[in-house]
């Protein structure tokens, strides 16, 4: 969902930034040819807006909310929900937490001292976010809003990505923060998206036992499917290389 | 001796010979796997195709020709080797790509009948050719209708074998989980498509004159090179245990 070049130029003028591709390239580090193409075609990528905002010290959410597709971004709280934060904790970290809670004697929490949580995005983290905010028909609603096929959405999730248009549609359907989708898809940083610095660590400590176990159960189910797919893929690749190699 | 024929044939010989040698002599059960294992037909195909190209080298051609009861019988033997190589390859790929249709076409009764007809046709067209002197690929007599038919029979047989394999090879080039596997199958599908195109556009070739005719022959060399390189990529993946290394544990993030 790129923004219009006319709006982009207007926004640049309002921020006293030269709209010339050369000046923008120097400012943001984005290739001049890429900027030139975006301006010529009339569609400027969100990442360009964000790069300019970062370079000029403007709040990224404020910058995006100037443009028509993103005006709604501030209509809801920016901060993520607990479920959204927990969705970005890796299943191995969730299980480590389960072990810490199970037995202080066998699994002392100190064992983990000084070791950070697994960074996100990690394998399956975008799908985990979608599952965390899904009211039941999220994929259908994302498809209807964006006009993108369900199979395309499934492919994007398998590849652990989501374009900004789909991320906004998912947030709209899920009823949560519009900024969260942009954070989990790496368009903006967690800090820019209103996440506390240790949001995931704090959430992991605070989450109730039943929510923790439910989260692990859901992730294990996903993991089972992915491990099975990987096993089938490896068997197919082994068969082909044995027969043709 | 036109360099436009000798150079491509020599290059093909180097490519085929080296890759076939490498396939058969790969350490860790290489020769057992290549000659007795699941991929034995590919090694045999490589050996026959290498011999077919070897016979086309003018010094070899002339040497073998002196032993032949029939003038340009060496060309016939070279073409028979090529047909056998293609038949082995087609039969094997039909199993690997899991295509029963291709299997029936290549090594089933229809495949055997077509091979017999083409082999007989090659002999008949050679006998019908007025070729008093040895000439690799019968190039000195390329204007004669019997030689044209002789060439087309080889192209048509190759097209017959590869046609049902293009689709399964293309499908594998999309779905193979290994990047190298997708590239390999893409090359094989591309090579087969070129062979098919050449057989169908052969009438255009007949109108070509001078050195332009060699360009059409280069299409066949390129298509062969694509297929051979594709198969070599699979062999490389097997040797390096790429499926196990690239598609190892999903659990590890290190």
C-alpha cells in the first residue's frame, strides 16, 4: 500500500526536505534510481517515508499517519496487546519459561541469566501474530479488504512475511494496534511501534500459567506441521538426488 | 574439416566425458552408485553419449571408418549410440520424475517400436545416400533428401522421448525444495524444450545456407549441455549430501 508521490512531496515540503531524488538519497541512503522510479511512478514505498522520518528525527508513526492509507494508524492505541507481545516470543523461550515454573530445583531461572530471548522475527512469528489477534475469520477479512487471494496470504505467512497493506488489514480485523503489524513485519522497530524495551521479557514473566500453556500448545501444533512438511521435503529431495545424482 | 563442427563437438566431448568420468569415479561408492545403483541408467547414458560424440571427432571417425564395411557406417554407429543414450535417459527420468506416461512412451512397447523404426530408418537413409567419402554427421552430403531425413529422424526421436518429460521436469523446477534441485530441473526442462523446438522447426533449417546451418546444430549442443549440467548438479547435491545439510533440523536456529 505505497503512498502517493504528491502527498509525499507535500509532506517533504512541510518538513523542509528537498524532494529531489539526489538529496533524498543522500539523506536516507536509499539508491537514487529507486527513489526516482518511485516518484516517477507516483507510488512511494512506506519504507522510504520511514527512512526520511528516521533521518529527520520525525516520529515514524506521526509520519506515516500523514498519508491516506495510514491515517487510521493513530485511531487506536499504538501499544501492542499482551497476546501480540507474547506471540513474538519464540516457542523455545515459552518452553523454557514453562520449565522454570515447573521446578526451581531442576530448572533454576538463574540458568538463563545473561542470555537474551530469541530475537524476533523468528521462524513462524508473523503467523503467530496473526493467530494471536485472529477473531476467527481474519484471513478471509484480510483477503476481502485487500483483494489479495487467500493462497497469496498463506504463501506470505509461510515465508514469514506480510506486506504493509495486509498487515494493516490484519490489525483492522483483529481489532488491535495498527502499529503492531508494522512491527512484527519489521517495517518499523519495536520502539517506534510503542513497545517497551523489555516488553517480551516482562510479558513472559507475567503471563498466567493457562495462557502460557495454551500458547505453547498452539505453537507446538504449528511446529508439528512444519516439521512434517520439512521431513516430506527432505525425503523428496533425497529421492531426487539419489535417482538423478 | 570445418572448425564450426569440430570445435563444438570437441567442447561437448570434454563436457560429457569429464562429467561422466566424474560421476563414475566419485569417491564414497561413486562407481557402485553410478553403475549399479539407482542412477545407473544416467551413467550408461553418459557413456553412450560420450562415445557418440567421440566417434564424430574427425581423427577417430576416419580410424573407425577404415574398419567399417559400409561408408559412413561410423556416423550410423554414432547415431545409434546417441539413440540408446537418449532412451536410457528418458526411461530413467520418467521414473525419477514419476511420469507413467513418459515411462510408457520411452521404454514401454511404443518406445521400443519407435526406436526400432528410427534405427531402421537411419540405416535405410544411409544406404540411400550417395556418399562415397567419409563425412562425420554426413555434413558433406547435407543437401541430399536422404541425409535430411536421416538428420530429422534423430531429432524426431529425441523430441519423442523428451516431450512427455518437459512438464514433470518443469514442475520439479518449481517444487524441488533444494535451490540447486530447482535449477537442475529447470536446466533439464529447458534443454528438452530446445530439443523439441529444433525438431519442429527443422523445415526452417532446410532453407538455411552456408554457416547458418551450424547455428541450428549448436541449438542441439546447448540443449545437451543444459541437460548434462542439470544432471551434474543433482550428482553434486548427492555427493555433498545437500538435502541433509540444507533441510536438516527445523528446530535449530543456530
